[in-house]
């Protein structure tokens, strides 16, 4: 929320003072065509994100963070535009917007791809044709309904967005936080499985 308000204040000040686009705070990110998107409704797919952000330019790459076990959305993503100037429009117009009762957080970012990551255009339909294994994993997930992000997931999202790519501690900090997320998610799954088993036993006793 603080980041959203800071961006809104910057834009308001520039508008009031009549600051030119060449002197705008956006110029600090002229070297990157990536944006970070947080606060996404868990129901949205990559295709939905592309549709939403196509209002302000031509997306050429999108990555929606998903749970590695269930394939479910974790509520944040990265998107690259063909034209860097589209980032400015998306940040100004969609940052702070409410979608399905969740407030979007949209900001410039310098995305750092993994060595083995495919950065070719993936917006032409492939992203919606998810692997059958992922769809099965999602449908067979221990959780059949969307859940709010865990505290550890929120902290990981914040780390990914706010740590400088040049920070030598970034990889270690992200790895440690991801491990905490994995432990927390597994603990939640076990708790839900136990609840289901308890409910089944109670239902069995009632039928007797």
C-alpha cells in the first residue's frame, strides 16, 4: 500500500508542477521494459493478465508466479512490453486499481531472468494452454478453493520486488525465504488434510 501511495503522490506532484516526460521519475527506468504486478486475484490466468495490460501496449512476455506443487497462482507476476513507454502508462493507470476486490500494485522493475529461462514471446496463446499435469495438479490440490497469501509468501513477494538485482545477498535471502514458504505451505496442507480426515470420520459415525 505504501508503494502504491508513493507512486500516486509522485504522479500527482508531476501533474501539479507540469513536469515534462523527459524529467519524470519514470525516466529512471528507461532501460527496462518490465513491470511487476502484485495483488492479483488468484483466479486470473496469464491470458487474463495479458488482456488487462494490453490496454496500454503490446505485452511480449509474462510470468505468473505459481505454486510449484499445485500450479495455483500466488497473486503476483512480471510482464514485459514491446515498447518501454507502455510501462509508464500501465504503472500510472493500473497501479492502485481494484480488480475483483483486490488492489493491484504495478511498478517498474528490472527483471533478472534465470540462466535457463526462456524469454521469447509467450503471449500468443501458449500461456493459456497449460500443461495437463499442471491442470491435474490444480484440480487435485489439497485446497479446492483460493486462499489468502501466507505471511511468508507476502514477505517473499516483497523481497523479490524490492531487493536490488546487484545485491550480493539477494539470491541467498530469496532462497531462504522460499524455503520458509515451502514449509508454511506444507504445514497448511497437512492441517487441511487432517481437517478433512476428521470431518470424514465424524460423518462416518453419524451414518452408523
